[in-house]
């Protein structure tokens, strides 16, 4: 892990302009970042309108143990951003929109373009009609290196459309979420860790709470694009080693050249295009340094520790022992 020096100390988000509370519509409110953004907006005194497909998800834990957020939400609207008709009127009376909407690559017939581009364009048209003051969109960092990937092309297509729209806007570009690091810890439990390339590329992923604080400040700021990462810079090998250390296991890292990985994914894509596109995104990301200005305070070791504790196998009770032995 790269130590912090004065030049690379975490940067505090720029203070908000007007102090008057806003009503903010959060699309994708039950996702990992969406949950943290809703909670941060509420803490800052803003009213939150949650745009969701499943209202019941507001009461449940989310990915990477992101918390339930029902108590932070003043208003709930059930929508599907791919269905423009479902968005009619849902932004009336709001000051700003924050879109954390994104295709997950799994389930249904949706594609990256249907959700990340077309779905967000539907939301943007409704925002312009409702005369909102500000539109925030969460895209990807360093997209210029990955435009051959469907997930990145879809994100960048909408980001370009947003920049030309008749509304004040800001695009947030995080290097990676702590929630994605959970997969590293899960793989470490198996006893070995494959890394694409030599594992020497660097990145500084960010916790959802820290990224949410940047987003809340940006909503009432003047920037039109913000690159953002977490407070610590790691090589991929260092992240893998940290996962093994937190689990108390010996580090077993296996490096795999990128070309054969890409060939395997290309062969698998006809059978699971969404999931393979997501794997291609992570594989391609592993071939580049993804280091952005540092924000926040939350450390990856602490996050791994929480995940490890919550996912640790439960000790067998007497009843469970009887069931296990038949």
C-alpha cells in the first residue's frame, strides 16, 4: 500500500453552496451507492425521493451490507427507467436528480444500453421537463481506455448526452467501489487468488459512504466532472494479500496473462453476455492503473474485516450437529 504524503492526503469534498435543504430524487436508491447516498443526503438535511423498482428493498440490507434506508426516505416512487411512461411526473417538485442506475449484468433481457444509456436518457428527459436544477450521474473512471467494452460505451454515451443537455450536471467517476472488493475476499476463502497480468497495476477504491459525501457536495457545487478514489492506493497484488491476511490464511496468488483470459471470455459470451461483459470490464480494468484524487477516510482493511466477520461460518449448535450428521 502506498503511504500518504502531504501531496496525496485525502481531499475533503468542496463545501456546498446554498444551505437551503433540497428535495433530491435518487434513482437506483437500493443499490450499493444509492443506499449510502440516500443516507448521506438525509444526514445533510435534504429530503429524499427514492425511485425504485422494489419498495420492499428499502427495508433490507443491500450489497456489501449496505444498510436499509427506509427511515431516510420521505417519498417513494415505483419506476422502471427503461419504461419512459413509468417516469411521468416522478420528478415534479424536486430540485435535483442523482442517478445511480446501472445494469448489473445479470437477470432478465436488459442490456447495458437499455439501462445505462436509454434508461438514463428517459430520466434526463423527465428531469428537463420538470425543470430540475441539477443532474448527477455516476459513470466510470478512465473510460477512454475501455471504450471497446459495452458497459463503458453505454456509460459514456449517456455522459456525453448529459453534457449537452439543457440542465446543470455533474458526472462522478469513481475508480471502484469497496463493494466490488468483496469478490476478492470471497475468492481468498477458496485458498488461492488468480490475478490478471502481474498484479502490479494500482487502484484506490472508495467506500460507498465516502463516495456519497462527494456526491452530496457535488450536487450543490459547480464542477461538471469529478474523478474520485479512496484514501489508499494499492497494487492488485497488495489487495489480494490483504484479503488473505484478514482471513488469517496463507497468501497463494496465481498470475494469469490477459490474452488467454480474454479468449476464454469471448468464447463464453454467447452463453452469458451480461455476466461475461462484467468480467471483461474487471479484466480490462486490471490492465490499467486506476488512481484518482483521494477522498474519504474509510480503509479497505476495516471493510474486509467487517465482511469477514459477517460471513464467517456459524459454529454448529447441538441441534445443527445432529442435522449435519443425520
